[in-house]
């Protein structure tokens, strides 16, 4: 049976949701919500979750926005330690994964070339991706280990009035535990695991909170992790080559500067070294008329090693002063990130050899085996000042301004490869080298005002006015395949400015039900391109979205059941698209003019505690992100109505946990988690490269944990219980053989934790 997701105007959808509310609920007597929440939580009900999505503290159920939240307890119990694992537990949030530290996030299916469509924040600090080209500058989003984290918030839908550029589809916020005044505590966690068909892994993590007097405290986190490999390379004969090692620390500080003034600091440092991407050669390929055989189960045939090294520093300062009825906040952050990657290019000489054979490329000497080296260095400063009110009257507002300065340096080259070892030969002259120096400066002022028209009904209006300036210089050092001369540098300047808006209304017929409708805009900055060949366009413009949404947040049966739902339609204008040039060998970015694409669907989050000790959760989404216009510039020329590449139409996550209290203040928890992702219609719009579009898969995890009060715990877990070869992502193109990124096979592990 074919199912269509039909979207109506927000007012119509809101009326439909109202109609679905039982009359008994609408007639429920008014009561104090806080007292009811506390009482129900004490009786085993679902407790309140406080979020700061709107840059002020609010209860999740009182925030008229679609938000997915993973609490501190859930992060630990579900063993979530990175962004990729978050995507498997939040409806509407998905990822294009290329290995450790190489994720591209998407919300509601909105993803594409250019800057990121999803803003990623750690505490109050924005971060930026470091892709290896203009077509993937939103890739490789920052991925610090999640340990000693109080919660993760996923804001679904455009959030640009408060969060600015790259919040076109939504925002992910990772909020660490702050340093606690007058508290001395610590924790250490050990983890050992064994991957079926692969290596052993381990993790050592620890935290300590130390007060210095009554007004200063520090909280320090440290960790070291070995991620086991499980794929063998048959070209340079290395087993389990895709292992990774990560170490890092975080330093949080809290300083009570006065009775109403507080300063907090954060310092994140992380070093990640991956020895290779987890791609298998899943099927034979033909490039330039040459047949490249596939490989066996969990095997690869890349000629070159593909290491990835990512070094990240993120530092922040927040000053907050509480007045009688308002809060003034200043934040300053600094990000520095350096990474280096190598990608096998064995198909490139074959393809250009074929072009030479038909007279379509000059008869120059071609390399035998090469790898693509890309090195990036990112530096970003971000300053924000905002004032949020908390008046007793009906009107409250938040106003502020930001300044951001970002510099990205990229150096790309083709390097010869030793076919015996798979290592690059740096002593040989390179076959291509180009450098880019990209500078982006952003200024913005923003504000949102909420007017409470009655105890049950509120409206909100928001605006952001911004200006972006770019100055980008790209320099050719060695022309492509040493053909011709380097030429003059590309020197491009651009300025863009715009005002974007947000409107919202919410209605609470009872203390346990909130209905809302909203219309909001998101935007993404334009940019320039490091041009390998002169046929590529030099620059591209900004794009933006309009999101129309209606939803409900509800609690039932004395908070034993919580159910939230949102219906949405997102229109995408002037969409940044990746166009292929020179027979599909190189990518550049263009803009589709006008209303080009749309995503629409429904998403829900459900939590139930039917009996004491048992918790059931589920979250899911059904949606379709599609083109509204023919796209002849994109390889494969998708026509109007075609689903976006690299997006499913259905995801569903669920968990069941049962805790039994034993004697002596001991307890045991049994837990099962499952994540289902629907199939991708397209990984590539060209039929010959879409033969391995990822199919639907379901991954199941299980764990049993024994705990004593809040002091120690010991557990056994199994990830990918059914040992599925889930196809996470696939790649193939004119010069790239078919390769599939697969989920880690069944992994059995032991965890030990002690708190003091």
C-alpha cells in the first residue's frame, strides 16, 4: 500500500490535533503543574527535563518546538559516546558517515553540498566542519567524545533566528556537566570489548570535580579509547586495518564572582587517529574499461592506506549576571581544528587512461597509483552578547548580537603510492597541489519576543538581521596531473545580507497538553570553490528555508506516558547543489534558483513507564525530502519529485529497560535497544552508480548491568546482537570503485564503573 504524507496549513493541522484530544483531557481541572510533576515522578512517573534550546531554561514539555532529548542517564545506559550514535536514538536526525570523526549531519532529510545544514554546539560554543573541498565543507563535523554529559538536545527544524547560519535544518547541542561548587566527587569507567571477525577494543574514562574554597570549582574529564578494526585489506595485506585511537580531556570551571554573577569556562582537547575507513569492496567495478574485482566479506582492495588524523581544541568563556527580572549573558569561544586525510585514487589513472585512448585527454604520462591527500586547518572566534527577561507580566523577550570570524586553510594534492606498503611516497613530485585560504566574517543581531495573551495562549515573533563577508584566495601550486601551468590565484570577495523571521503560537488546554504551530526561516552562507580545473564555477550564493510546523506535547495517566508529535513542511529556496564537471570527475557548487526542494513529514517521541521499574521508549519519523524542480546540473539529472540522495523515508528507534531492586541497595537492569533505518532510494542519481544504495536495516543492542546505589556498576553488553552487515553508506562514481561502509559486527563487552 502506498502512503503519502500530505501536509495541510499549520492552522488546519493544529485543529486536527485539537480534535484528537479526548474531551476528558480538555475538561481536566487546572492544577499546579510543577507539584503534579514532582508527585508523579516520585511515584515512578516521567520526570521533567529542563532544556535551554531557546537560550533560557524551560521544561521540555513547555517548549513549543520539536526537540529530541537524550538525558545523562540514557547516554550512559544506551552507551552513547559520539554523534553517530546519537543519530540512532533521535527521530529526524540522520548522518552520512565516512568513518570516525567524519560525519555529516542532517535533520529532516535536508543535506547537500556546501556549508553544513545542521548547527553543532558543545555547551555554548558553535563548531564548524572541515570537509576536503567546497562540495563537502559541511562534512567532518566536530565529534568530541560524550562522557560526563548532562544531555543532548536536538532542535528539529530551522533555528537561524537564534543560532544563525548553518542552522538551516536544525541544531544539535551537547551540554556537559558544569563544575559543581562545594562538591568533591569523581568517577572512573573501564570498558573492554571483542569484535566478531575483528580486534579487541578498550576505553578508560574518568572524571573528578574539585572545589577551591566556596566560589571556585573545576571539573576535569580524561579518556583514552581504542576502537577495534574488523576489515582486512588484500592489496597491502593488513588485517583489521580500520582501527582508531582517541585521547582527550575536558576542563570545566565555575567561578562565583558575586552573589548574582557567575563565570564558567570550558576547554576541550581531543586527538583522533583512524588507520582507515570502514569500507568494504562489496561488488566488482569497471573504471575506464578495466574490471576491478570485489572482495570477500569484510575485505577491502584499496591500493593506498587511508589514515585520518584530527586534532581539535575548543575553548569557551561564559559570563552571566542575574538582575531582578533579567539575565545578561556574554559568551566567547575559540575553535582550532587541524586534520589530514588520505583517500585512495586507483580509479583516476584508469579513467584518464581511457579518455586518452579515445583522444579526449592529452597524451601525457599518467601516475600508476596515487592517493588524495587533504590537509585542513580551521580557526574560528565567536562572540555573543544577549539579554533575556523574566518579567511577571505578559511580555518577555531575548535580544542579542553576535560576531564570528572563521578562517579555513586547505591544501590538497595527489601523491604517489607504494603498492607494497600502501604508504604515500612523499619524496616523489606530486601530481597536483592546490591551496585555499577562506575567510568568513559574520555580524548579526537577533531578538525574540513572547506575549502571553492568557494563562493558556501565547504568541512569539522573532527576527535576525545579518551580514556575511567572504574573502577567499585559492592558489594553484601544481596543475592537475602536471598539465599546463599553475596560473594566477583565484581571489574572490563577496557580501551577503538578509533578514529572517520566526512566528509561533502555543495553546495549553490543560496542564498536560500543549499545542503549537510555527513558521520559521533558516539560512546557510554561500562560498567559493578551490578549483582543480578552470571549468569549475568560482563561487555560489546563500540558500534558505521556510519551515511550517504544528505539533503537540502531551502527558497522560499521571505522567506514566509522554507522547510528543510534530508535522512539518520545509520549503528550500536557492538550494546549494553539487554539479559535476569534466565528465563527472570533479564537483563544484551551484545554486538552484527559487523554490527548489521540499521536505515534509511527521515525527514523534514516546516514553512510557507502565509499571515501576519498566521504561519503554520509541521515536520515529516518516518523511520525504524531494526535488521540486528538474536538476540537470546534478549528475544523473534528477527530475522534479525525485527523493534526495542519502536520505531514508522512515526511521524508528526503541528501547525497553527493566530495573529490579535487590537486597543490600543493589539493583539489576535488563536493557534492549533497537534502531531501524529505512532504505535509501538513491546514493547516486546515475543508475550505474546506484546499484548499492543502502537497504533498510535494524540493529539490536542488549545489556545487563548490576549496580550498588550510585557507587559502582558492572555490566555485560552486546552491540549488533544479530551480527547484521548493515550498509551504513556507499560510494561509487566515475573514478571510485563500489565501496560500502558497514556497521561494526557483533561486539561483546564488559563495563566497570566506580563513583566516589
